[in-house]
């Protein structure tokens, strides 16, 4: 597996757990990002309204204002440039978002992040998730299944189901843990780590700055799955640098280079199979309800 971090200690922790937590932005940088963010003008005004059965959070890539998306991505890339150099072993940004949960909104269902590498056995992309306000369960912080990052080789992308589909409730109830962060700290996680987050039940919005990074030497790819022709499997497209600014991640890419088709081998796991796969990786999962008293506090 291609190295991720410059620090050997971080690399070791990342390989075992699928994520690490570390300080990222200073208090001044956090205030700067929050104040610049207030000047940006997404079409949904950071407060999307979706039907009650759909998650309602602001995600930069899902906005319809291309100008705003470009400004936000360039801004995040500038803020992160020097930090990425000191943390990662030659990684580049392939996507960047503000993720904002207005009060009472913003659940993310259990998922792992989309696959953006053509050789997932040897490479991974990563998500860097940096809250700009303190986060805990009350405002819908990130919850992760520690160690779940290399238990399956399923391809994740839009419009396709993958292995956790039938066990989402069990994962939320029993196997994930909330990570509480102070503003400016960040979680960096493997694209394969299972995670989710709850509604923001606090009175203030939950602001997060996020970036997706990939090894500098690889050409990231987008796996397109056509629900109307599932027998075709995935069509792999090269991702141009502004892919998420100009493309709609739910549709077939327009004017991107196709690299061919691969079979869809995604297979749903039962809870017993999930537990067994985790056990094979050295994780003995607790059976029964989550015991929140034993969860590690990271403040
Ligand atoms: O912000 C959240 O609560 C979830 C974000 C997420 O799933 C991601 O950044 O990959
Ligand atoms: Fe995610």
C-alpha cells in the first residue's frame, strides 16, 4: 500500500484504525475561513431544503452555482496547501467542500466514501474533515467504524449499493463511535472507512471544511454506474481537475475520457459476515447496544 503520512507514527495508527485525528488549523485560520465563508454565495444559501426523506445538508459539490463551487474549492486548496505538504507524503487535492448542517438538519447515512483510484488494492484516496466549530453528538459530529477500512473491495460511487446496505441500522446502533473534535482539529480517513453522522440538534449551524486527497502521481477516476443498465458494471472515467465543479456526480460524466468497463462485484454482507471480516482484521466487535460511556473522548 502506498504510504500516506510523512510521520511513521501517524502512518501506523492510520493503517490500524483507518483514520487519524490531528491538529490542523490555528484559531486564527479557523476564524479567517469562517469569515470568508460568510462572503460566499451558494445558490442554496447554505440551507438546502430537500424532501423530508432526503438528507438536508449543504455540500459544496451539490450546489448549482459553478462560480461558488470554484471559489470555495480554490479557497480551501489555498488554506490547506502548506498543511498538506507538512502532513502527507505527496498527496494532492481532488475535491473540496464546505459541509454545513443547519440546526435540525443534516443526517448522513452509513457509507464509505467514493472510490477515486483505479487500483484500490494499492492506493487509496482520503478524506480530510476539519470542523470550524467544536463538534460532538449534539451537533451531528462524524461517527466512524474503527478498522472497517480494508474489509471489502467494493467500489463506492453514486447510484450503486455496496456491502453495508443491509446492515446500516446495526452499524449505527452497535459498531460506530462518535469522534468529538475541537474546531481546527481534523480527521483524516481512508476512503473505505465506514462512517455516518446524525442531525444537528444544536441551535447553531455545524460548519466543516473537507478535502479529498489522492497520491500526487495517480490520475483519479470516477466510477459511473448506470442503474438502468446494471449488467454493464462500472464505466471508469478519467477525472479532470475541476471534475466536481463542472460535473454532476449523479450523472454520466460529459466530455470526460472513458477508460473502459469493469464488472460490478459489490456484494452485500450480513451482520455475521461483517463481524467475521472485522475479526479477521483483528477487531472483536462488541455484541449488543453501543456503550457510549466507554467511547474514547478526544477533547
Ligand atoms: O460531515 C459529515 O457529517 C459527514 C461528511 C462525510 O461523509 C464526508 O466528508 O465524507
Ligand atoms: Fe463520507
